[in-house]
């Protein structure tokens, strides 16, 4: 989940194996699912959630417009989706929609997907179970607990708590993955940045404990620490610590995915909406991104988190370990989980993205309501936002709010002339996008090589995306020389290059 940029909204769930710019946009979209729209469904509804999707931004005059799931899957070029709904600490609905493979095999509730960074949440529970047993300490210098990694002396030591809470100051936000069949590095090679590792060495770049900085690299350190402390390989260790106790029978950290499981696996989507060559990528950085699972298995995990937070007798963690998990730290993060805003109803969530897969889970522990959505779409995060909103409406999740409503004006040739063209971000010149008319006559924003998004004019000088919270503005009265892209928490200037 790469980003050289600290997230604009540290409290938002993190989605992405993506660039700094797009990571912000995805975070903004997913953050919306933390405030579910009430709208016409505020009193409950018998409409199934798959017929109740709505845009991230409602359009004035059509604020109650709802969409069918299949329609929105096509809109976002997401071939397959699998969903599990949690009510009263039970899975009450688990279904697949669309296609598992580009050859046409359907998704089922048993189809496995890459969980991406949700792997970190499961890893954190494994680490906390070792803390319960006294095998690992949360607040001891990790250099005293392992031999496979070291760092230069700093004012404060790096601890397991820092690693799990993204406050260790470690680098490498996300992982690139490896083509199936490619040589894979050992954990030691990953930590040292030695070939065939395709990421830099994991180092400490800022003072531990001083700020929140998302780091998959920190979780590779945790992976090594857990294996060294127990003398076990990471995948079977996690099977014993978490997957088996929570009856996550279709889940595994094995990398690469064993051939015997290929027939059950969803195949990934490229950024442009086409089939991903090689079907998926391999992630030896297992603690950070290596989990293959189903929504039902992740729902069992989420229920386990809720029961721990509630202090239930059947909890996966004891009170001491759960108190560590649920202690709100920098960026509204606990250990391995996002705890959401510090006001209102308690929630636990995480998002995940690898190349071609996007997923999310959320649970409200005091109500034991929630859901898991997994997709084999590169940009599945936009769709997940709408699905979570629909489920929240239909099942009346706590904390639902009215959506943003935006008025629009007719698209004119003058507006088109002002904005249409090719641009690059001033601060990130490699990031390029275009604004153009599509086959339906609408304006469309698209990153180079990616699926685009519809843009609607709010004023002659301002466009907005109804699929996200992105706006594009220009002060230039005729053909824009620069535009400002704004989104929840930040903005960037883009320069015209045509």
C-alpha cells in the first residue's frame, strides 16, 4: 500500500497499493462509508442492499436515486464482488456477485480473494496472542527480541507497539508484489533490501512514536519478530494463532498460493479495467499483504474483534490484550485496526488493496453489526463505498448520516473548452491525467492507463465527481492553464501539458 505521502486523513481506513495522489482519493471515498447515508432508507427498508446503492455525492434533484449492484460493478469495471453481512455477531448473508475469472466462472461465497492490508489486522491479533502468552513484549526494544533486523540508535527504541500502530517511523508504505513464478526473497532479504526483493531495505526514517506513518515495512519487521520468537514459519504460525481458533477455514497466509487453491481464487483486474496478466501477484511480505481469504472468514475475524471489545467470554483476546488493541493512538489507530473518529459509536475497520484486488471490513462492536466486501477490481474501493452505504441503510447501522448533495448545471462547450485536456501534477510530475468528453457526451477524468470517472459541472469554473469527493477548479476564464484538484483533506495543482 505505497504512499510517500502521509495520508491526508490519518483516521480514514487505508486502501491501496497505489501512488500518493490516488491513495488520497481512495481514502476520501472509503472514508464516506464511515458515515452511512440515511436518506430515504432511514426508517429501514425491505429493499435488498444489492438494489440500494447510491453515489458518494448525491445530485440535487435526484438525491434519493438508487442503483443496482450489477450496474455499479459495470460502471467501475469490477468483475466480481463477494459480501458477508454481520448482525448480532452472526453472519446473516454471504453471497458472491459477478465473475471470479475473466473466462466467466462466477463468484461464490467460497471464492478466495487477496485481503491486502487487512492482513495487518489479522497479524496484529496474532502478535497480541503472543503478548498474552508472554512470548513477546509490546513495549520492549525489538532489537532485544530479534536478531534479523537492526536500526541506527535513535532517541527512542522501536517497539512492537510502534510497529503495529504505524508509529515506528519505518519506511515502505506498500508492496509491489511479484509475478507468479518469479523468484521470491526471504524475509531477511526483504528487510535488507537485497535481491530479489523489489523494495528498499526497511529502515527507521523518523523518530519512533512521534507521528503516524503508514508502513507495510514495519509489519515485515513484525513478521520476522514473530517467527524468530516462536521458531515457526509465519504462515503456519498464523494458522495456529488466529485462523484456526476463529474457524477461518478457507484462509491462508501461504505465499505463493498453492496450486491446489487456484481453482477457488478470484482473478485480478488491471488498472485499465482489463484482466491482470498472471491473474494475481505474490506477496512474501505476508504480515503486511499476504492473506488469501473469503468475506465469511473475515466476518468471523471481525466478530472475534467485536467479542474481544465487548469482553465476551468467547473473545479471541483476553482483556489485557484487547485493551492494547483498542487504545486509540495517533491517527485514531489502535494496534492493527482503524478505530474511526474519537466521537460517536465505536467502530473497528481496515481496508486492503493489492494489485487488482480491493477489500474492506467494518464492525460496530457494541452493536455487533458490520460487513466485509471483497472485490477483484483494481478500483474496487469506489464500489465498496457504495455497497457499505447500502448495507448500512438497509440494516440501519449506527451513526448513519445524510450524504453530501451537490447541485449541477448543464455542460456547455465553454466549460468543455476550459477543462478538456491533458495535465500533470505540479508536485508529482509523473502523475498525469486527462479530462475529455466520453461517448455519452459527459466529461470524464482519467489517470493515464486507468479507468476514468464522470465529472459534472457545479459552476462554469468547478467540476465534481459524483463517485467521490474530488473537485476540479480553474480560475482561468477560457482554456485552463492550471487546475486545482481538491479532495477530503488535501489538494494538488495540475498543469496543462497539451
